[in-house]
């Protein structure tokens, strides 16, 4: 499964949008502008005018080409550990760099301070990552867009509805009994795994168990039912659902490498659609 980078935010944008996003990333405000260049050497700033560092344009940003990105992903083997690839790229290109990913240009921001600045400057209608393949599936199957695929004012409308249930403690606390049951079952499962291991001290794949724990907790809230991830033997239908989620995330970074006009002819796209079909079937 693809793991999201812990130290960077990728702002994905189409070619005709990238300058606006870069201004958000590089920071149009004097405060961000001054902060960025106090922390970087003047040689990387592109020169100064009357003591004020010149803002970089998109063309000034370094970074790997599409071919180089493919080399890192598939030849050097970083496809399943993209967070490590971005750590290495930060060492090479600095805190902000651009990379090409199929038809997309990705602006990578790999600094906690700069990420904070980007998020605070997004505005009322932030520009979300354009998940074209996720949106395309929903349009293909006539499904409504949700908070992950909706854009602009429509995204804000959905978040305005969700926020009271997600952010207010008095509402969040209503799920405490459900989550506590999942936590209790997880502790029991870990104890059972240690005993069945024969040594009484080791869980062979704790990451997988934590994944099941998170999955069970989320689904208990979303679907208001237990899926059995904490059982000694996970139900076959639940295991298939977990596998489908993993396949969806595995295929998600592959499809954007190709132009949208080719998607209907790609085996990856057909697998992607079948995976989403199963996820929606279970949710329904």
C-alpha cells in the first residue's frame, strides 16, 4: 500500500494552474517571504532587490523530470516508500521543489513551517488536490462527490455540514463507547497473537495489526457496525474489503501517469473501477 509522506505536502495541479499554487507555496505575504529567506542562503534566493529577496517563479524551482521520477519510483524501488524518496529529494533540491508526474506538475513543500504557511493561506475555498481518477470513477458510475473529490464552494458546503460532527467534543464523545470497544478487542487480539506465537512476547506484524485496528475503528463510526477485524479469524468478506482498499491506494498513483484519454484501455483502470465498485457495494 502506498504510504503518504510524513514530512511533505504535495500540491498537485494541472499545467495551467501551477503559477497560482506556487504563489501560495512560496508565499505572497511579506511575513512568509521574509521568513523563508531568513532561513535560506541568499545564493538560493535568486538575488536581492534593495535588500529584499526576489521571489522565485515556477521556472526557478529545481526538481526531477518525469523520466527521473519514474527512475526513482520503479528502478531505484521507491514506489512503495515514496516518503523515503521525498526525504532524499529534500536533501538534493531543498525545502521546495517541483516534479513532473505524468500530466501533472507537483510542488513539494518539505518544511513544517512552510506547510503551516501554505495551509493558513489557502483561503475560504482552498485548492484541493485534483484527484481526477477518483472523480472520473464517480462520474462514470453517477456517484456523488464527497469531501475528498469535491472542489471549491461545494467542498466548503460539505465540510460545513461535517465539521460540527467531526470537531465538536460533545459530538465526538458520542463515539467513545464504540471506540473503547474496539480498543479493548485490539488489546485482547494482541495478547492472543503473543500467546499463539509461542514466545509470549512477540507480534510478528504489528503494522498490519494496527492497520486492522484503525480500519475497525473507522468503519465502526462510518457504518455503525463491526466488521470483525479484531476476530481471531477475520471474516472473508471483511478481508476482501480490506484488500480492496489496499488495491485502490496501490492503483491510485499509477493511473495519473497516463493521459486520461488512455484510461479506458488500461488494465489498471479496469482494476481501479472494479475495486471502487466493491467498496461502494459494501458501503451501500
